[in-house]
């Protein structure tokens, strides 16, 4: 299955057969005081710097989250989208829990964006699916519902099915639903990552949809976090993760290596491309 | 110190739950917090003494080591589990009123936020410091916070937020709590929260780690 996203003109195809597409996570106020300070002053220069460095680290799509107390993301998210699209031709992933901010951003965005995220809560489905359809956006379907978070992979699979079913009935193309299996910290629950890996496997094998996840936090509360993140990322890709939301400066090398060993990178072209682009920096 | 209490304290610190628990491997086949607490009570040591001399100091050491990055979340959870197994024997004395708690602490993760690890760690550490915990869970509305404070006069409250996008809900809940209960002590925490933000929204205390919350509560009780 192939999900196509689009910047102003540039198309990015996320294919369940790979290679892995990287959604850059860095435009996000968490632990980035400078981003908050500059956004509060309606100064987008630092945000554009973050975009630039992620693109040169081979991000394929950029996640855009400008939510922070005291900033009105209904105003700021569309402004951020415009500023990004004036400079860069890359698809965007609009990240906000506020549907009005998503809608306002879609109104001004060119191309085809990804919405981060819709979940199976009735309120979320009813509010966001029509918006996605109206603006022709793809969605990330996060596998939680009105009962909260389940730790049973089969139940997570059923929630994924429900989101896909409802999206299709709302007029969204099936391939435009990318599933997020909901990664959680392994420090608090030794089973947490296994549950998510199993969910990835089930969604990939039975539904055949593209799969994303923001997985930098699975290593919360443990030392040498990068080791854990890398092990988990490699296994997730093996099971069917196709478009992680991650920091490209840290993950691109690993992702390209994973594609190579899964025989998705003939002549190691993409792996070597990353190596050579690193030499230039 | 009494040898039994010293042993119990070590069990809690290193997360040795009971005799059959295989963790930590170095303490395999030894008695754990569960058995030793029973023995201490049977030997006539008061629940208050067990708390003050064994459990609370153990959890305090755990909190300090965690703050210094010497131990990590899993070890903290092991310690908390050992403490809980000890509390099985202590709780009846709380319920009968024979042993007093230091106070009541209400805690929850704010509306729209489903993260519970930080909240749970803080709960465990504050319980380990001798407080009663009212855990409201995650995705807690302002109304629920207000209702809980109304039901527990004199309680202290802690709010957790793990997302920059839910900090706004933290601000709202704190504002409404402050309006309803001007003297309420409000603690806030979570990855994106800062001392500056705490001050700005009118909360009383921010701590970057659970031990900081425990130290603050110590001054209150």
C-alpha cells in the first residue's frame, strides 16, 4: 500500500514495502526553549533553521508542532506552515491536539499534508475525519479509544481497523490512513515495547497499512537511551514500521542501514548517499 | 538501629519484595520486605517506628540516588513494589487510626494527557514519605481535581503534564483550583514544566524529580 504526501510540488511516497520514510520531529517545543521564545515573538527564523538542518539530515517529511501555553496555535500553526512552505518544498505533518488549529493550517497549506493525529475516540473521529476529507489530507490513526489505552495487541489491531473503517466511510482513501501503534516507555512496563512491536506486526500482516510512531520516549527513565531507541527502531522496521517520527540527525544512518539489510536498497545506494552527505557537514 | 529494621530498609531500597521474588538477583532466596515487616510487628516494633526508621529512609535514599542518576526508573519501581508489600502489614494500623499519616496528597495528570509514569513515580515516593495518596489517574478534568480537594480538606495537590500542548490545561486547572481554594498548596511537574512556568501559573512548587516534591512536602508537614 502506498500513501502519497506532497509539499508544494514534491511528492513523497510512503510504501509498505519500504524504504523507510523519515518524518522529522524537531519542530516541537518540548525541551526547545529557544523555539518557544522565538515563536512567542512571531519570529520563525529558528523554526526554519530546525527545518533546514532536518532536511539536510535527509528528513522526507517535517512534523510541525507549535503548541505551547500562551501561544495561540490556531494562529501560529498556519503561520508556521506558510513560513515553511515559502522556504522548503517538503510535505508537512500537522501536529496538534486542537482540531481548529489543524483546520486553520490545512486551509493555507499547499500540497497534501498528514494530520497528527486522529484516534478512535468518537469525538476525534467525528471532528477530524470530515476535515481530512475536505482538505484531502492523510491521517495518522493513533490506536486508543474512549476506553483509553489497551495493552493487548489484538485489541490495538481492532482499534486500527475501526479508524480505517470510519475514515473510509467518511470518504478518505484507505491508503491515506497511517497507523500509530502507540509506543510507550519500557522502563515502567517491561512488556510495553513488545506489545507495540506485536501491534506493528499485526497491522502490517493483516491490514497492510503504513505505520508510523514517535518512539524517542520509549527509553524514558533509562541511561544510554540511544541504544534502546536504536534497537527498538530496527525491530520496528523489521515488523513493518514505514515512517517513524524521529530526529533525522540521529536516526537516518540506522534507518538506511535497516533498509539495506532488509534488501530494500540495491547497491547500497541510499546507505552510501547518507554516508556521503554526512561527510559534507 | 534495630537489625531487623536495618534489613527491612535495605530490602525496600534494593527492591526485594518477598522471599520468593528473584529480584534483585544478589538477594535471591533471602527474606524480603513482606516477611521482615511482619516479623518487626510481631517483635513488638510499632508501625510508626517501622515507617520512620526503615521505610521512609529507604525511599528517601532511593529518591536521592534517582536524582543523582545513580539508579533509574525500573529500580525505583522495584523499590516501590517492595515498599507496597511492606505496607500490606502497615495499612491496617493507618485505617484503625493507630498510626497517623503525615497528610493527604492528591495527584493526577491533567486533562488531555495520558502519561502516567511520572505521576506514578511521584505518588510512590510521597507514599513512601508517609503520606496518604489519592490518585485521580490520567486525563483528569479540573472539576475532578476540585471535587477531590473538596472531599479532602487540608490535602496538598500535585498536577502532572507531559506535553507542551497539555500545559495549557495545567494552567487552567491551577487557576480554578486557586480561585476555589486560595490556601491550597499546589505542586506541578512533568517533562516540559519549569519553575518559571510554575510561578507564572500561580502554583506553589515545581520539582524536576520526585525527591524534590518529597522535600517540599517535608517542610509542610
